[in-house]
């Protein structure tokens, strides 16, 4: 454990940020799973709504620096292709 006051604060803020990052990544993954389950059920309306939420979460994770921009593009592309394949 840190002895210096600034190091203690740094450890505390790092933990807060880590928890926020984990929360955002979890929300993104959950949104993607909901989209995938809607596609599996072939429910076009639910898939459209889930796709909007999933893309929003992916964009947010990319903006926060949690995902690389190419990873963001890849995830969005995969989701869009899966949705378009439903038609």
C-alpha cells in the first residue's frame, strides 16, 4: 500500500476510474448480447432498437478510449451486417 498522500489519492482515483471503465464495457457487452438474441429470435423491431442501443454504447466506449477506433468500427460493422442479413 502507498505511504505518500498523493500516491494514496492516485490509487483511489485509479480504482474509481477502473470501476467506471468496467461498468461501461459491461453495459456495451450486454447491449451487444441483447442485439444478438433479438437477431436469433428474428424479431426485426427488437433487433432495430437493440442495434441502436448497442451502437451507442460502442461509440461511447470508443470515445472514452476503452476501445480502439478500429475495434469500434469492426463491432459496428458486424452488428450492421447481422441486422441487414435479417431482411
